[in-house]
């Protein structure tokens, strides 16, 4: 990568150049002012770029070279499951019969699409151990909110209007409390104990008849399996609350333990994590939600059903929470996830989890001599290290992350979960080879040595990227959120 | 287990288990209590080899009628538009599509800059000051706009026109329930929001007035009048706009909109059975710090070189948790990139030309249908959609059209009781004169 500013596309614009090809208008052209009301014909054209097709391609190719994806190199970003994105998924999702179908076509013209959705739901039910699944939510956070709205509807249908609180562990993803707030709940935090697991005594202390639900990811964000899960389920169910499973970490337990069997009532999945829908630089994702039978009446409308050999949407759902998204979810991502599941099969998915966990434990043990390991026990698909030792030498976790960029790696998730000081959360995934893990481990060991011997090398990193550390304070104090043409 | 996505060999596994100090992978799962342990194998379809799976899924796809084979007159929020070939080539660059959210700006400048450009283009089209990096879709963006309005005005009632997309209104109601916001629908008259009703419903408790532009019936809403009604009572003026239409229509920003939302699907994003599309969210400068989702901002590195970062993150869930402006985390970044490429390809001239062709062709279709004796339900000016009344069920006419290679319009009677046998017809720049004439003729015949 070279240290050179890449012009904005607007800065390349030249009046009169075009990058499109539209047929000549083949119907009579009338004056727009005749067809539109007075004052509604745009006077000033939007300042979109005027560039040729090659200009565009070079621009975005240059931008892509300034971007790191899984295909560029190792990406052990904890809780994000940055595994390989299979190419067959992309091919299937682009088939005319899947990419170019309209959501409001008559049902008989889209039976293939509905069959795929239905079969995906069936597969996800089996994987999670739930009774029904909706594909409507667009992403994980959207699924969380959908699930919580269903829990709310469930309680209200029972005449239970005082369940205003949702409990989340201190190690929870930030979306959990945010989704609870959007669903109209107040958030209560439950502490983790010394062992990194939810403190059962604290849980008993915070639950009561106002508890609507406990949101939990298992394994938790420290990569540890909440082994008291059945006791926790009993505590929550004992006060009449529901247990919510944040499926962000499902990669750790496929074929080993199903949320439905652990006592969870609602589950959301991140198909863009475990099931290889690509992350796309931040989306689109897909966040299906699975529920147990007692929550089924509250599923978002419409519900896909199979009747007399035909797939159709059922809108007659009087207790439904309503729609959470126009149409039926991020179908294109669901197609990719379905293709992946069908590529792996049951044995493949089991191997996915086993190798993901093997890779994580291998890295953890090999790195343990060089960094602090806050929880010395088998991890699941990810593990956390603490940079406490390096911090004493003046090297922060942020510096370590930036130094990793020089080795061509995307750093781990840092400073999360919040309950570990100088945290690094590492998730290798199962699609990485031992050679890749070993090379990353060597880089981390070298950085640990540099922290002792030449800390400035780490503190001043990165040294090889197209740009140095950026001034985030300036960005926030004087926000420049769009390009303005110089006058 | 050998699989092309799983590289560990038997000897790798053995070495790794030794390094960990366990004798089997199973030992690593010992912390899962016996009682919840899943034993056995999932009851799923067996794995299929790549060529066989490709064949099977291609056959499944072939069961669907698609708009590459058929001439589509179906819109209702999702449109068949010109998608420059270059769009798919750019978004297929895997440095983009296999990346996560750009949390490490030094190795994510490509994505960050592309989003900064997207934000700029959305501002240009809508006439607003600030746009975010995308939302899930137009419907959820509209619901978020209502929530922002309620938070900003500290009022708990929103007015939404019945001419807003019915599914977007459904989504709005679901979100509103969570937030304890009352949603009141404003009836329409002659295909546009009834201003008299609006003026009588809007009051000092109204957080927002929400309209769609052009509206669900294709009609160009009188934004100037709606603005007066909203601002007259201190409510936020929220517009859901088709961004392509803004190539020719006066942008909502010019009419004083506080929030403009919508879906960028018309810009190079395939219909794909309703998603993923690409919501956008644009506001005035005043609301900059209230915007949901991610924002990219320009800044400098230590040497003064221009660069881009995610900014104003104090609004977001990973910092503010339950006090965040929204719970959104994943957005539609890759589709925002697709829309950016399409907007760039069209450019200043193409977006106008494309919008103009939609306007002209829809108008031509309207006239052709009139000539066939078909009723145009609303006389008000429209963009690329309009409503016709048939004398038999839309479903029946559509089944006939399908035989002629045409996907007919949307059956409005499914949602609007008073519009039984009415069809919402969309005519984009993709429809040729011949297709339009065939459509008009066929509808005319089956209309008898």
C-alpha cells in the first residue's frame, strides 16, 4: 500500500463526461413542467460526479486496495466470526431466478424462492432446537429487538403489564441494552463473577416479577460456556421471565448444544457470521429469530406456511407483533446462508464448531506465556487476552492492534468485553489453517518482545499502512460528513 | 471430515491438541453440562458437492418468474431499473464484500471513503445537510425517523399519510408500539394526503408529519403545504423519497424537510425478493448528533494527510448501550457501495435523464391505457407509477398478462378496501414503447 491520497470521486469530475448508457427515449418527450406541478421540477441538478466508466472502475479498484477483507488476510475479530465467504454463495445469490424477483409477485410465480425460505427455516429450527423461525429481521440487532417485542407481546397477552425490565450481563454486546431500550424496556445489568461467568447470586438478586427477560450469549463474549445455564433458565423461568439467546456466538456450539435444549425461549442468529453471508463492510446481514411454541402466535407477519403443496404467506395472525421489515427479510443473504448450510451438511457443521474451538484454544495456549490470560480454562470459539502486562511497559492494547496492521493482519476486537482490562478478543474461526495461526502467533510474540525492548515501534505503529493514525477528536469536534465543492 | 472450507489436517489436529494439552477435541467441550449436550447429528440434508448443489439451486431458481425474462410493470417500492454492469463488478471486489465494519481506519480507507462519497451523494439528491452510512431499508428508516422525531420534540404522536407505503406503515406501527408512540393515519383525497384532514389532526402534541414523495400511488405530494402544516405546530417534517425521482423532482430539502429517508434500491440494487436493499437517512445539520447508525467523517493523520473515520460514535449502541439513539449495528454498507457506483455512473446528467425517462414513459403508458378505455383513478401528477381501475380482479388480469410475458402491477385492493380491482402500475426507463403498448392492449382486452 502506498502513502498517497486517493482523490474523492467528486474531485475527478469533468463537466460533460458520462459513465452511463441509457437508450434514447422511444416515446414522445413532453416538457416536464407540463407533467409535474408548478415548483416541483428540480431546478438545480444534484452535484453527482461526471466521470467515465474507466475512471469509476479505477477509482473503486484503488479504494478496494485500501481495504482489508477476509480474502486479503487473517481477520481474527472477536465476536464477528470473520470466516471465509464461499464463492458459490455469491454465484447462487446472483441467479436471475433469485436476484431478479419482485417481493410482490403472485405467490405461484415465486414458489422456488418460497421453498428455499421454508427449507432454510426448517434447517435453522433443527440447528437451534426451536419450534418456529422467522427470516424477517435484517440483522442481529434487528432480530434482538424483534425477539424482545415478541416477549413483550407474550407477557401482555397474559395480562402481565409490569414486566418492564430486561437483564443483560456486563459482558453483553452493546446491541442488547440498546435493543431492549427500543423495545421499551429498562435494562438491568447482572455482574460476571471471578470466573467470567454470570454470577448466579447476583442474578437471583436482580430478578423479580418485573423481569421480562434475560438476554444472554452462550458461550459469552469472553468465549466461555455459561455452564450454569440450566440454573439460570430456572431462575428466570421461576419468576415468569423469558430467556433470550443472542446467536452471535453460535459458531461455538453447533452440534454440541442447542439453545432450545438449554432452556432458551427466543434465539436470533447472525447469518452473516456463522453462516457466511459476507459482512459487506458492515452489512447487509440477516438476523432470523427462532421461538418456542408459546411465542409462535407473536411472530412477525406474514408467516410462511406450506398448504396443499403450495408455499404461501399467512397474514391472519391476530396476536402478531406486526411487521418488522418491509417484505420478507434480507432474502439475498438468506440464499447465501442456505447455500452454505447445504454445502456443509450436518457433519460439516459439526466439524465447523470443532475446528473453530480447536483453533481458538490452540492460539490461546500458545499466546498465554506472552500475554495475560484472565480466564485460564478451555475457551470456545474465541478467547480474551489482557494487555495489562504490556500496559505497564507503556504499550497499550490499541498500540498492539495498530502494530498488527504492519504484519498484514486485521487486529482482534479490542477493549471489549468491558469487564476485562486492556482486552483483546480473538476469534480465529475454523476456515484458517494452522500455518496462518502460527504466523499470527509469531507476530504477536514479536510484538510482546518489542513492547519490552523497543516499545516505540509499537507505540508509533502502524508504519506501513496508506495512512497513519487518524485524529478522531478532530473528526468529532469539527464534523465534515460530506464533500463540499471549493468555491 | 474433509471439506474445501476446512483446512486442518489430521497431523495439524494432533499437534494442536498436544500444544493445548488435551487428548481429543471432545475434551474442549467438557464444560457443556451433560444435560444440555446435543448428542448425535443434526437431522439436516446431507452435504452436496459444489457442482450438484449449483445444479439443484439453479433448478430451484428457475421455478421463479424473474424480471429478466418478463417485462415488469410491478413497482410498489421495488423497481426494475438500469443497473450499470460496473456496479456488480465493483461490489464483487472481495476487499469490500469480505470486510467487516471499518473499525480500523488505517486498513479500511477504501470502505470509509466510499461511504463518505455515498453520504455526499445522498445529501446532493435530497437537498439535506447530513446523511448517514445507510439503514436496513426505507421502511425501517422511516420508523427510525419517527423515533428520532419523538425524542427530539418530546412528543408522543406521529401523523403518517395513508399514501405512505403500507408495509412501511406496518413497520412504523411495530416500532411505535415499543416506544409508546401513537400513530395516526391521515386519509388521502384524489391520491394525495388530504390537507384538510392533516390540518385538523396536527397539533402541539404531534412529533412528526410523515409523507412519501412520490407517494405510494405515484402521486407527487404537495410538500410545500405539508411543511406548513407540520412546522406550524412545531412538528418534524419527515419525507420518505424515492431518490431516483429526485433527479427531476424538487428535493425535499428545498421544502424544509427535517428528515428525509428512503431506499436506494433504484440505484443498481436488484429486487432480490425484497432485500437486502439500502435504506438512507438524511437530516438537517441541527439533527446531526441524533442520527441513528454510522457516520463517516473526514479528518487527518499525524502528517496532515486526509483520511476518513467512523465518527460521532457517542450516539451508537457500542458506546452508549441503552442510551443510544438506535440499536442499529449492521447496516447495508455493501448496498450503499452499489448505490454509490450506480449514482456515480449515472452522474449529474444520467440521474436527470433516467428520472425524466421514467416520468415520460409512465405518462405515455397512462395515455395508452386511457386510449384503451381504462380508468386512471387519480388525475394528480405522478412520477413513474399510477393507479388504474379494472372491472375484474387484478389477480385475474395479472395471470393473463403473465402468459404474454408481462408481470402486471400491484393489486391495491389487498391493502386499500376502497381500491378494489385497482392496479398500481410502474413504468420505468427499462420498459420499451413496444412493451408499454402491449401492456396497454392486453390490459384493455382483459378489462372488457
